[in-house]
């Protein structure tokens, strides 16, 4: 808030922590700058609009096996800051996501979010995987595995 006085935090999702998060915002004196919104998984337009209106996306889950929301944010050229965890590691290595270590102090995370907001998108959209390229890569893994399995069977 010191660096961006008009900042507003929108938390997407629904769950058991909602009342705790609102309580924390009240305790910190920022409740007028925090809102929690649920977007149904079937509301693709609502999600796209919300992502397009954001300045930065924070992906601070403890575990993220398939970072679909992160990829969607990158597709609409939104900078992403996330924990350096499984699922995001490759995106950090590619330079597409700005990383912070899990458990980093809130001030460090906030500073990284501010830096990300003032930077252009680090993603060359031509390099982003598509569903087709992902399917091709997965097919290659399976076919390579079958070839190895077939050769192992021939040796016995």
C-alpha cells in the first residue's frame, strides 16, 4: 500500500479460510482493500475477464501439480508471482513466473508482486505450450516408454 496506494487484493476461490482471511484483513486494517470472489469453473468468460483486469497474479499454493490458472494468466499476458514448488518450477526456470521461496516473508512477496506489476510480460506467447503441443509431448513420452518396454521384452 505504501508503494501502490490504490492497490486492491482480489482472492479467487471459496473455502474454509474465507472468514479467517476477512478477519486477518480487518486486523491489518486493510479490509476495504480485500475482497474474495468465487468464479464457477464453468464461467470461462468470468475467469478470462477477471484475469484480463488484473495487474498481477499470485500463485502461492503449497502444491500446484498442474498450474492451469497460471498458464491462463500467462496467456492473457499477466505477470505471475508464485512459490518455487512442484508444478511451477519449470515455469520459473523458463522465466515465465517470478519465484519466491515457500514461506517467504509477506514483505518479500509484496515487493515481488510490485516488481512484477511494473514489468512487461516475460512470456513470448509463441513459446507457450498449446493443448496440441502438450498432447504431442505426452504421446512421445508414452511411445518412447513402449519402445523401451518392447526392447526389454525382446532381451528376455
